[in-house]
């Protein structure tokens, strides 16, 4: 009960400060001596500080001493390890970002993907010390070494804040693949070439703080719900379309993990008639026809068949180049994006039918394409979703854009570091 009371008092100071001890007592119905004892403890722990006298009451007497939450009393790390780039952000106990570092993801991506598709296994045994070899691409950086580089960047970022590293309370690690939240293991990240990597154990050993592992869709869903397009609804689904395809689902404000922690991997559902090999090792996955690489493959096939396009003279191009060409009036580029949008709409209809969310957010690297992608997506949803499930759902584009994953990592780390009785969400 004392911990619950402490949580209530801390939440009131955090959300309503500056606030007096007497005001806390009135709001909580706790006895004034109890409030004073808890406040003294919070001040001693550095979580709360006195900021001076408030206004004198009408009835006279000494003015109350006001209290405020010390946001710099704790730090959290949010790390988004993307297929191509990694972002590490340092947040304070209020979730404000105070430092950031970005760098190329330390892995040989192309070789790693090929290795995974060919069935690279090699379970990383031995916890923090023995995870260097799983999924290592020839000539590339092992997952263990890559994670140690991420930890080194996090330490450097913290040092740059001039705050003690001892204040680090939690780490949120976000990856583009199947993650088991319960064990902290990256089960499979095809676009990194990782399999069975104990992310939690490695980073915890390096940073000396609890580590919580989620996939990119889950993290983006949390961030969009709390700070972006979601508007803090209780039930939200985020379709995460980029290099890969996945989803993050919030049910009553909580991340839906599933029994093995792999919920949301919608991109690896099979599409009848699709024979495209997937980086996961299977054939016909939705991701192979509804992702950034799928856009590039479709354009290349059309060009090889002789269809005219402004992209024909380019040796290399990506989904962004295709979108730019489509906006400039390239019929082939526009047709391909519309086709990908229809496939994404099918995936969105599955999420709407299965989870009946209030809001469906389209996020990930393809979301900035905008209406060229979203219009065919919405049309496909209207064709395929059940009318009762579709009724009332709003389909929105991401507001946070490329910041969604790292903001989600920070917010998830912050939530896990809190022991408050009242929390906004529970991962």
C-alpha cells in the first residue's frame, strides 16, 4: 500500500506541479503526515524538489512550499535499430528528448539478408557473452558486436548530456523483425540478417539497466497513439510499411504481444498465387508485394518488359524515387504505387476485421508517399473490410514520420521504468 501511495503522490506532482503538500493531501485523501513522509522520501531520492513558496491562503498563515517533478532525476535510452540506419535517443523522466545520435546500422545488410533467406540459423547461446555469431554475414558485423556499438553510442550520448550515467533507468530497443518481448530475443530480423539474438541480455550487460525489446510496428503504434495520429485512443492498429511490413496493435491502450511476443507480423501472411520468395525463407508473403523493395521489383519487371518510364535510365532507384516519378506524371510509377497501395489495403482490412480498432494509422517509410498510396489503400479497405468493423474506424497517415520508432522506444523505456500506480499505457 505504501508503494501505491508513493505512486499516487509522485503522479500528482509529475502531472499537476508545482503543487503543495496540502493540495496533494486533499487530492488523495491521504493524511498530511503520510504525504509529508512520502514527499520527504521523494526529495531524498531526487525525484521531487522544492521550488519555493506559493501564494498565501485567503485565511492567512505561511505560504505553502511548492513541489515539482525533477525530470532529470532519471534517464532512458531509446534505440531504433533500422535496416539501414540506427537512431539512439536519450530521454529524461518526462519523456523529453535531450540527446540523439544517428549512424548507419552496423551490419552488412545485403549479405545478411541473403544469408537469412538461405536459412542462416545459429542460435546465439550463452547470453550476453556468446551472441556475436548468430546470423553473421560474411565480412559483416555480428549482431553481438553491432549491439555493443549501439551501447557505446548510447553511453557517448549520455556523457554528452553531462548527467550521470547512474541515472539510466531503462532501455527500449526496437528492431525490424520478430521479437519476443518476454525473453528480449530478436527471433528473426530478415532485413538485418539476425536470428535468435539475445538483444536484452547483450544491451543490459553493456548499459547496466533493464532492457525492453519490441518490434518497429509496436513502438511506432505507441508513439503515434501518445504523440501523433492516434489521439490517445484505447484501440489502435498501425500498419507499418517500409523495407518490411508489420503491424502494431494496442488494445485498451496496451501493446498486444501475443503468447510468444510475435503478434503483428502481418507481412508474413501468405497471399494466394504469390510465388515471390521472402527474406524470411518462405514463399508468397504479403511483404513481398507490399513494401518498399516490392515497389522497386515491380518497376524493374515492367521496365524489363519494355514499358516506358522516366526511371528507365537510372541504374539504381528506390521507392522514394518511384514516388517522385509518379508525382511528376510517370504513368508506370503511379500504377505500381497504386497496386502496392491496394495490397496494403488488403492488409489493413485484415487488421480492421481482426481487431476492430478505432484508428488505423499507416506508418513506416512508405507513409510519406501520401495520397498516391493511401487512396488505393482506402479503396481496398472499403472493398474487403467487414462493414460492422469498418464502421467508425478512421484511417490516418503517420504524423511522426521517421521519428515514430525512436519515440516509441523512448516512451516504452519510460513506461517500463515507472513504478507509478497510474500509467498512461502498459506495454
